[in-house]
């Protein structure tokens, strides 16, 4: 029988799935569940070594002989520190090793309990290190971390990696008959020599969509996205031609049938409904295409990372999928944003602030280049970014759509002696964070005022302070669009 600890079972099952066969086992009590299960699952060649320092170099020899990564398993405390010399040697020889350490529960680290030290990162900055979530509350997270670590030890250059497992009581509970079926994430580096394999897997999927996240305009403009033949779902942050995709916000995801495959390209997606539906109804396969081959497990079901430039992937891999029909729902765009987008000049660039502004803007079609700080999605810096962009692109009309909290938070962006005349700021002021209005707080809750950042501030005084032209109300939108000086149009909702 094997350990009942889900993380231990997940680890051993994934070592097996990734073809790791050679395990060096060192003695101890905290790692006893790992050692016992490794010996009794019938999947590995197990090598006993008492001295951890020697065990690390022994594993180097195994890897040199087999050409495949091997793993060393040690107990908690100073046992891990004894692997440091071997970790250094493996790093400079570019030898793939997996160091696995059992650990005490996190609440006992630094509390004078026995054999406790901070184990994550103990092998130095050159050795990628992860600590699995404690217990079995989040098996998806543990699965992803283990997959990432195993893949990293042979990614681009070979290197040692470290997986740290907090083991809670009971340590010696052995009631599981076999290793579980687990999700294995793969990475394919490059397109040309993996083309046939990718096409074979693609053709086994009948219901597929290509989902495009945020893309820089200079990249999106080079993509012949329709060559995929697939149904393409995107948002206006993708900077793809509106005629080439279905807006994610118009899809009735709750009436959507399960998918066989979702291929994602680009960066962040704003559609929370779509992400929640995907997590509840995971596609059988999820592939993410990126130049660095990253694991982007947005829907908790990624199966493949393809390390490729998106343009190269689409041009080399015309997948020729069959479009599928998506259930569409009626959406009501913001009248004011829709009016702005329909009347933009030909050379316009649109910057959108986060939260309500960017989500509301997704409901309107825009043919201009769209920018948004979706790396962290924070409230700060949207106006500063737009000012910088407009300064560097004086020949283009730059329009910023921003909410009140983001505007007043970043008003120092206007504290600039060289404000560009081509900057147009549309401030939608509803007296607080509208995105927080949907929170299920009691109607009479005094906390709502604090959480939403309620206020009665106008941008008029800010505009006067910095000598910026100021307008108020939707009736001024045409004058706002054609303004030849820095301008703020405040819309009160």
C-alpha cells in the first residue's frame, strides 16, 4: 500500500509520467511516505544512499550514464543543505537533476521545532525551487508546480531543480493501492520538427477554438489569423481585425457545449465569465503558444506548451480546423464608449484603464490600436502610460478611456510641463469603483462606501490646475474628438 498523502502520490505519478526512472533514496522520517511509496509502486529503480552529500553526486553519475534526469529524495532539515555541492556541480555541467525534499508544515518553521529551516531556495539562486501547497486542498496547483519543475530541468539548457513537499501528520498512513491518473503537461520546443505530432493531436479534436488574448498591434497586424480555419474568439485588446473574430463578451458561455481543444495565444483576457466557465467545463486539451514556452494554466487544464513565435506557429501550422457554431447572446455596449469608438479619426490609438473601463470597452467594436496595462491589471499608471505614448507618437491622436478612481489615483501623470497636445482623456466618473458594486455586501453595509472608494470629486479643478482644456457631458464628444490641445472630457454617470 502507498501513502495517503495526495501530494506524494501526485509527485510520484508525474515522475513516472515524465519518464523519470532512477531515484536515489536517503533515510529519514519526514520523507518516509515518499520513500515507502516509491519503493512499493513498482515504477522506479531505487538506489539507497545514507550520506546525502554523496547521494547528490551519485545521481549525477546516474544521469550521465542514462542520459535522462534522475531524482534524489531527502528528509527535512539540514539534509537538503548537503545537496548543495552536487547542485552546483550539476548546474555548471548542465546536468538535469530533480532534488526532492520533505518538509515540516509551514506553521512550524522558525518556531524551534526540530529539523526545521526555510527549505525553498536553499540550493541557491541557480536552482529553480517550488514548495507544494500544504495538504491536498489544491491538487491542481500541486500538479502544475510539479509539472513545471520537471519540465524546467530540461528546458533550453539542462539544470537541477528543487521540489519541496510539506508533509503533515499522519506521516505513516498507507492506504492507497496505486498511483493516481494525473495530468501531464508537455512542452514542445520549436515547430518544424514537431509539426506532424501537433497536427496528429489537433485532428483528434473535433470541437476546437482559438482564443486570442492581449497582443501588441505590431504583432497582431502580422498575423493571418484566419488561416487556422478555426473559430476565433478574442477581445478588442487582441488588436485583431474585428471581422476576424467573435467577441468573447457576446458568447453565451453557459449554453456552450464542452470543447475538445482550446488554443490560446497572446496575453491576458478580461472576460471573467469565460474564464469561470472554462474552469468549470475544462476542454479535453489546452495548448498555449508563446515564444518562451511558458506554462499558462489559466483554465486549470493545460496539456501542452508550444515554444514558438505566434506568427511562426500560424504560418507553419495552418491547422485547417472546422469552425464551430457558438451560442451568441445580446449585449448592450456603453453608449458613450461606443460613440467614441465609432467616431475615432483614422490615426487614433486607444488606451484603456483597468477594471470597469476595460471591461465595458470590450462590448464595443474598435478599429484603432488598443493598449491597456494588463500585465498586473492595477489601478495605477494608466494615464501616465497614455501620456508617455502620446509624447512619443505626436502624429497620432491618443485617446484614454479611464474611470474616476484610476484617474484621480494617477493624476500626477498630468504634472508634466510637456503634456502632448494629441492626448484626449475621457473620464467616466460615477463617484467610485463601479466594478465593486456587484459585490454581495449587505445593502445597508457601511463598508460599501470604503470598498468602492465613494467620492464626490470632479476633474475640473485638476484640469484648471494643470492648464488643460476641460469639457463635461456627452454633448461635447465631437469637440473632444477633434480637439487640437490636451483635453479632458468628464462624463458623470
